[in-house]
């Protein structure tokens, strides 16, 4: 009956600020709201705002120490609309979180190389988590701290819609064909309607290209931020990660190694089922 709600849409704004180090939590919150006015394109009196310190730099050559603060703002009416059906269903919402935050926390163990020892910890560099579902949810995180997130409309819904328009397949059937055909096996070796197989491969190749373009733009935008941490590798998850060959096609273009991420709780499932259930919903912000 008690639930936590994960939010992932383009009406949520996430920014990282570098501010003077302030010990008093109330003074820091006031400084965050003041600085956020110029960065958040919504009236602050109509927004829900939260923040978390995720890093910083010490005093250098007489300059005072600074902190990096991630700020999340969402329209109050959007949050209320999302909570209403939960309350109408008799559920008790106990927290609202950004889906990207939950995704990075659920998959943080995937950021540790398989060759590392049992006591290894996540590297100090950042990891790009990429959940390919109906839309694509991106998060750059260092350990359990999410530094950057973005929701892209390019995802399986868009690709399946294109395949459905040329084949007449329903969206769910189009996605099944996409996972079945994949991007690795020669078309002549894939059983099934040759016309659908050919069109499924073409839709996947077009979709993968669009997804890569979105990832490059997001990485460029993130890298231009003052507090950006170098990205070490990519963790791919969500239903799209079950498409054969998608990770292998992305890896050389991004120039980063890619691992498939699965929460430990889903380790007993087959890859397709585990991918479908690895949704980017998570826990409320730790306090």
C-alpha cells in the first residue's frame, strides 16, 4: 500500500550549480533558490524544488571552498496530477523521486568491473546509465550521486511506431519482432516473414542511429558543464538492452565500453524478462 513514485518526463529540470561552501542548511537552500531563478524556466512559486550536495572543490590559492549542488525542479501541478491516481487507488505515496536517480542507485553494482575483487567499490569516475524503454532515460552518476539526467523521446515506442506504420503490426508485436530480429544475425538466417524481418532490421538500424545521435548530444551537453566528471563507461538497461547487437553497435560510436545492467533481484530471470522489468523507478532521495 505504501509506494514511491518515479518521475521521468521533460517537465522536470535538473541542473548542477557550483556555489560557495555554506555550512548552514537553511542558508544553502536560500542560495540554491536564488541561483536557480536564472536556470529554471518556470516560476519558482509554481515549482517543487529539492537539492543535494554531490561534490565540490577545496580552497585553492586564496579562493574559498566550493560545493557542487544538483538541483531538481518540477511543476507542482504535474506532481499533483501524478499523485492523484495513486491516492484514488487507496495507495499511500511516501516519496517522489526522479526515475534516473533510482536507476543509477539500483544499478550502481553494474559500475564495478566483473574482474574486480569482491570488496571493490565504484570507480571515482562517472558512469552513463542508459535505460532504453518507450523513451530513453539517461543518467550520469558517480557512485550513488546522480550528476546529470535527461529524458529523450527517442526510444522503443518511436521505433516500434515506425515499424508498425509500414507493416500494420500492433506496437507490442512490433517490439517483439525488433527483439527477435536484432542487429547481429544475417537476415537470410532469421526465420519468419521475410518482409517483416527486413523492415524490422531497417527500423532498428534507423532507431539505433537516432539514439546514438541523442546520446552524443547529451554527452556533449554534460561535458560542457563546469562540474563535469569524466565518464568511464556506459551501463545499458531497460527493454532495449535485450535487442541483440544494440550495445555492440553503440560501443564503437560512443568510444566507451558498454555493459548490460541488471539489478541483483532479477538475476534469476531470462535476459528478455529481466530487461523488461529493469525500469528506472527507484527510491526517494536519501536524507
